[in-house]
C-alpha cells in the first residue's frame, strides 16, 4: 500500500484554547495513538489533502520536527459542520509485525454480460475492511464482474486472498446484477446451441 508523508510539529500545549489557536494559524491539531502514550502534533491543513480528499486508501509517514518518524494510519477525522474545514485528526501508530484492519476501496473490472443485456450493476459496499500486516495491505480490492449474469451475485468468499483476511461474513454480497425492465434473460451459450438444434429438428419433422 502507498504511503503519504506528512511533516508536522510536535505540540506540548493541548486543550481547546491551544487547538483553536492552531486552527486560526491554518494548522490541524492531531493525535497519534497506539504507542507508549498519545503523541500530539500539528501540520498545515493543505498537507492532508492527498490523504483526506481521495477514494484511495493510504498509510501515513509522519515526520516530526524533533526528528521522530512514525508510521500510522488515519483513524478518525472531524470536519467543521458549516465550512467543512478539518478540525482534528486521530492517527493510530502501526508496526510492521502487527496486523491492522483497514477499509480498502473496491474497484470493479471487466464487462458483465448481465449489464450488457440491460441489467443494473449494484455494489453495496464501496469499501471492504481487511486485516493484514501493513506491507500486505492492498491499494484496492479488484473485483471481476465479467461472469455476472442478470440475477447473479458475487460473494466475498470468491475474493479470498493469502495476504489478508476479510472482516466480513461469508454471505456478504460484493456486487450483483439486478433485473430491470429492459433486461434480457441471460442464457448460456450451450443452451442457445441446444435451442437452435431443437428448432432445426422440429423443422425437419
């Protein structure tokens, strides 16, 4: 998985007054959990744009002005209810030998026969939660929709992978092709050929 580097400054002063002063200066107050103790730092709001305003999943490398470098993942973010400015971000420190769970975006590939016949593709979950050590986390989950016909469903069990574990029940539907008014009922090629042979025999009789 790709990482985004953020350069920040460790902060000693915490609390509402200190956080407000940081925001007024264009900085975002942040906290990193998961280590020996919570670590408070701040960074310019612009530094988080590639991390926050994207559909992709990323881990984070936080470089602090005291020389410390911390690998982390974004855990929670707070926005202003009116302006949508970033108010606060919580990070969780990650270690290479410890598995973590993370939401990974779903990318569909292929051309579904059911969709070509007028069916409607539904993807209930745009992100899936997986668990793995950081180096094994994928950038995205690729789902091939080519085999799907009208009425077909693709379950999470078809996406099993040795590098990571899905944190969802086995009956979780990843995508399906639902029938629409314009949909044509799908038939297999073998069925079509048998139907043609039957018609030919009937004509000969």
